[in-house]
C-alpha cells in the first residue's frame, strides 16, 4: 500500500512514551502498529454495519412472512418469563 498521507495527532506525552516503549519492546515500528489499529477499527465498523444490515433484512423478512407480535403480546410473554424466573429462583433458594 502506497503511503501517500500523513496523520498527525495530539496526545499526552506519557501515553506517547508508553506506546513507543511498548513498540520498541515488540521490535515493531510504532507507525505499523497505528496502521494496524486503524485498519482493525475500520474493519470492525464495517463488520458491525454488515451485522446490522443482516439483522434488518431478517426482521423485514419476518414481517413480510407475518411473524409479528403486538406490544401487548410481547409484554405478556415477558411477564410470564419473569414470573417463571422468579419462581425458579425462589425454589432454588429454599
């Protein structure tokens, strides 16, 4: 990859010194580590956006297939689950 841009940032001297020392201990150029951090951050963002898109598409498919619930149905189901958990917890405590 051609290095055509310069990135300048401000940070605390203590953080810079600790980072440079850690890079030296690993025998790696600090710029390489920062590039890897940046690459991983961008990739993580892309993966999260792709995850959200898949989730939205599954939701849309569920709606199109008629698999929907009213708020009242969801609340009733959650109340039932909570009651079951409380009962089980109470039984386990005895």
